[in-house]
C-alpha cells in the first residue's frame, strides 16, 4: 500500500503512463483528496485535462481492524458505466480501469 498519499506510487504512475493518461515526460500535478477511508484518491491535472485516480485500500483507515476486498473497485466501475448507459451523464465517466493490478 502507499506510504505517501500526496503522490501515487510507481504502480499507479506506470499504469497511467502505459495507458497514455499522463505523458512519460511532462508536467502533471497530483493532489491528494482527503476524507476517504476506503481508498486513496488523487486529482490529476495535465494541461486542460483533469481526472481522478482511485486506488482501493485493503485495510480501511478506521480504528477497528476493518479489511475489504480490493475487487470492490471493479464493481464500482461497472456500476458507474451502467448508470451512464441508463442515464447519460448521471455518473463520472470511467476512462480506465485496471482489473489485473488494482
């Protein structure tokens, strides 16, 4: 899991670069969005494009020892896609979901 929440770890950066969501070289700004207990979430800005990256956590940020399956992110992504098919614009658009690594 991530030690530094201010910037995604190398796995996330590699996925973003591989899928051409951020340039291999160039200016990209990451801002950690606070408040979540089940995921690390960053606002990513590169030029005119802005999007969010969400990385689920196995151990939630709560006092009790509470764990959750990482696969839940895939179910959430699918739900958002279906919601947009039923009512276009009703949910954030998924631009990439990595089923193998996240």
